[in-house]
C-alpha cells in the first residue's frame, strides 16, 4: 500500500463517477433459478437433497436439523462466546424493542375514526451463508426482530460446514432466538425451499439475509415470483471522514475491517488534509501484515478511493451523494454534523465508535442498504418484520357528513358506483333521521 | 347477474386456488422499456417528446407544465370540487402527520448510545395515469405524505388529456401539495423520465403511483435499475364479509364500486347465509343498470367469487389467506374481529364505512397492496417517504467495556480486522487510564 492514488478536491462533476459501484448482473443465473424453483415446487425434499448433493457435494439424509441435534450442537459453544452472544442479544433486543411503533388512532373528521395498526409478517425465511465462518451475528440481527414482533413461523436456512454440521454458535444463537425450523440448505435451493416450502415447512412471505451471487440471484427471482425480500444486494462498503482529530491507527483498522469482507468491498476515505492520510497509510501497512485475510484485504484496498477535500461540509455533501452503507465520522464535534447526514445506512460517531461495535453488539442492526440504496431504503429494523394496516369506522353522523365530499370527488373521477356506495348510506341515515 | 355461482363451504384444500389472482407477466415489455430508458438517458427531452408523439399521438412543444399554466388550469376547478378536495386534503394530512415516527434514543449498554432517526427521501417521482378521468385523489394520496415529510424534489408525471391539457382538479391538487415540477408525460417514457432525469429535473430515488401494463413494466424495469418503487403491481380488489346484519343495498354498491375499476378487478363476497347473498344479487341487478361503466362492471363481476361459510371465524380465516387490498366487514360486532385480521391493506368496519370513504376523503391512504402482497407489504403511508438511519456513539468507558464482547464475536467469525478496530480503541482508552 505504499503507493496510493490521492484524489485532490474533485469537482462536483466528477462526484457521480467517484460514487460508482460495481455493476451487478445476475440475469445469467435466472434460468438456473427457474429450474431449481420449479423442481423444488414439485419434488420438494427429494429435489432439495439432490441439489445439495449436486451443487454442494454434500449428501444429507434429511434437510431438517432436528431439536435434539440443535441442542447437542448448541451445547458445544465456548463459554466466552456464549457470554458475548448473550450480551449482544440483550443489546440488540433492547434497541429493536424500542423501535416498536405505536398504533395511530384519530378522529380525522366528525364521526370518522381512522386507525393504523401493525401486524407481524406471519412467515419469514432467514438465510445465513456458510463458507469459512458461521455468521451467527447476522442470525442475531434477523432473528431477534422476528422474535420480538412474534412472526409465527421463522424458517432458517444455512448450509452445513465441512464436517457436515451446523456450527455451535449458530445453533446457540438460533436457540436463543426461539427458532424451531432449521433447514440444512445453502445457495439457490435454500431460497427455493423458503419460497416454495418443503415437506414440513410452508412457503414464507419474506426472505432476509445475505449471500453469494447465487443467493442474490435466487432472492431476486423469488421477488419476481411475489416473495418480498429485505434489501437489494451489493457488496459491503464504508465511507470514513477524518480530520486532524482522528486517530490514524483507528482509521486504518476501520478501513481494513471493511476490506476483509471480500475483494469487492468498497472502501472510501475522505480527509481534510493530506497528513492524516499519510499517517493512515503507514498504519495500514503495519496492521495489514498481521491479518490472516490480507490477500482479500489487499484486493479490496486496491479499489479503494482516498479523497481530500478542503472542508468538512464538502466531505458530508460527498458522503450524501455516495450514500454509504456505513459512515464513520472521526471528526471533531462530530455531533454537530449529524443533522446534515441525509443518506447513509448506519453512522458511527466519534473516535470510540468502530463499525465492528455495530456489526456485533451495540444494538443497531448490521443488515444495511449498500450500493447507494441508502438514498431510498432503510436498513433492516423492526418495521421490516411488520405490515401496517389501516382501519376506518364511520358513525351514522360521520358518513352523513363526509358523504357529499366523497360523492363530489367520485363523480369528478367518473366513478359513479363509488359515489353510489356512499350516497346510499347517507340517504339511509338521513331517512332514518339518525 | 341473475345467475351466479355460489361456492358452498369450500374445504381448506381449495382455499389456495380460490385465492388465486390473475398472472401478471410483463417480461415481453422489457425490451421496449430498455430501449426507451436508454434513449431517454442519452437524448433526454428530445426522446421524451418523440416517444410522446409516437406512443400517445400527442405533439408537445415542451414536456414541462410551467407555473403560469398550472395556475391558470387550477383556477378553472369547480367550486364544490375545490371545497371537497380541500377537506380531503385536510383529513389525509391529519392522518399522515399522526404517523410521523418518533426518533429512538437508547443507552443500550453503559456508554453505548444508539439512536434511530428518519430522513425524507430527497427525490421522489409521482405517476398519475391519464385516461378517461383525472385521478386527483391518487395525487393527494402520494403528494400529501411527500409534502409532510419534506421531500426536497417531487416530480409529477401525468399525460395530457384529449384537449392537450392537464385537468383542472389535478392542477389544483398539485398546487395544494406544493408540487413545482410537472412533466406532461405518460407511459414508459414517463417512468424513464423519472428514473433518468430530464433536462430540468434530476433522476428520482423512488417512484410512486399506479398505471397500465406499460407503466407497471416500466416501474419493474426501473426497480431492476436500482430505483425504488412503492409497491408491486396487481389489479384492485375487495373482499366483503357480510352476515345477517348487513344491508344488501350497501354491499351491492360496494361490490360495484370495486368492479367499476376495470375488467380485471377482483371481487370476493363471503356470507354466513345464502339469503343475504340472494338479496345482494337482486340489488346488484337494480343498481347495475344505472351505471355508465356497466360493461366494465359486468366483466369484472363475471370473475367474482361468492362463497358461503358457516361461521364468521372461518370467513376471517379465509380473508387472511386471501389477504385482500380492501376488506369490508359488514358484520355484527365487527370491532371484536379486528384483532384477528392479519393480512389486509385497509379495513372498512361496519355498515357505515364504504370503501369509497377511504378512497377519497376519510384520511387513510388508498395506495394499497394487491395480489396477496398484504401478507408482507404495507400500503403507502408516511414510512414510504422516509428512510431510517441508525447512529451510535460510544464513550471511552463504553468502548472499553463492550470491546471484549466485540473482539470475541469477531474472532469467532474469522474477522480479525473487526476485532482489531475495537481492540485498538480499548487499549488506547486503557493506556490513557480514562
């Protein structure tokens, strides 16, 4: 990293190109998804077992992790990890409970009572990828809100590891969150199982969770088939804004922790002077050598953007155009800039707030909009597991009084039956003399 | 309508097929959408004018409705309609203001402060279809919440009518909602203009509003390109549950007001005895003859489903499986069933609450999930114009105390740099003795 390209005060015309993300195109996987979904919808578990053998080279006797196996696996968790997960569970629960919305009740007009209530989405599917390490933290982020709102059915899909098992920490987290239905499935077939149902689980209404390009393509396909999904996909990203008050050691570690997610991770650093950047680079080199995932990290860093702007306000403006998944503000008086943050997934304020705190244990959710989607999407929060339904009840007086308004508007839109449905009730009330 | 098919106590096995909606497939319009979007992204207004001439046979000199023309058109609204729209505006505003969420602030762990705040989506596009009548009510439903939350840019697209103008009521409603940017565009090119921007308007982040199959296909295409949309599409629908306390005249008018939306409108009536159904049918025949749109109505009714169940609980169960856009409860003690409603867009409670009240003036939003999407989606409400962002700030004590948890979890997931970012801060605080 001794050489890096510094972008010096780019003009606004260049911002759009500096904010570009890698193009994602999963259209080529669509035929595969269609085949797997159709096969799973007809042959259910037989198809799921066959695809798992074909794609994952794993021969399962059953796709279901039974209660005994769950308990046995969960029991094997290390004690310090168990204690850590318990505390994270506690913090995440608290912050998500605090987000539960209030019902809205209002008499909008004399005799017209409108309410908005929420209901849990009854059936949700959670996908947790396999790979080198079990992402039990992501399971906590998705299963805790589902548990809080009381989704009736929560189906977890995760592939078995190299020893043919589901990891202890994952099982422990699942147990903690009250998950009863666990399918040993990964990839396209896992998303097909969630969408189409299996012999023991019903199709879910919404699918949550990250995954590789196959999972992303399958979630997209599921969405086209009418199943809701949590968020559109994109590689993880961080934008760090640092001024003279920043600690270069901390910044370097923050950049590395983003970069270690994968070679396509997006790392952007904005600074208000070049000195801090040079110090960060020195620290990067130092820290990098100790990391087991340094090859991935180097690839991601080679794509990173280092930009210097004259002032903090311009940094914030640029960040709002970039709309980062994670925004770290290592700047003096960071609090005074928060109201200017328009587009971001989650914001880490000040020198003692690393992204990893939010990734694991502070209480905020780490499933966040990437790829600029923070301009229009929220990260996963309690709302993602709810639907809001409106109700209205009109009294005799209410319909008599509001009906002329409804009739006038309906007729002006040429919808005579709409006017009629209101008028008949008004006349009924008037005739009854209520 | 003298003949109708009554479905008598269908077994649960048949419910899924009774809840089927028409299949929507807009894949065949995808190439058209791609062509229009690409052309608009390059040639902007020149392309928009050309497509409007080609698809709509309308030759415009400019796609923009200027302030003067807006005022002039709006001024021509009928006085009674103006008064009605003013009252609807008032009621809808009140109910949506009441939905504005509270910020969440919490110390989840000693020294760990998490907050969730909301921000308006900065740029939104509203589409209002043309056709036989101007849907000013839909404009109110979309523009009022945008105005309340303070979206910075609101771009309205609507095609001109046969006289080459934008209707007075639509202009009046736009003015009332503070809309400044109005494009005289319809169809695929309108959605392309919103997504790609024009010479005077920037690309929007989210598109709202109904439309024909071209608009639906274009919104789907925009979504694939990264623009958020309000809701997946489907024809409008109502499910009415009626018992002996229902008024057949009211029910008939409610069914007709759904049916008049279009030949693909979905009408479902559940009753607890056959007598009420027969009375409704008589009233339907009576009312039908007076309707200007009776041909459309007859087509829709020919596809409708009339089902008798022995008890109200089963009616509610069926409704939850169907997940109707609109649910009308014309039943005794309707209030006592509300907590059992799991899946519905908007619910109309009791004999004096016609759907048309909610469609126009009571205050609830009429942009609602169709096609069974009420199982996982909410109707448009204030949230649809907001994003929620989380923030966290840890004190020195906070990071020192939570860091061991973060480090343990990060290491167990194999993410060493994540652990490092936390550990460096913890050690710094410990060394400083803070």
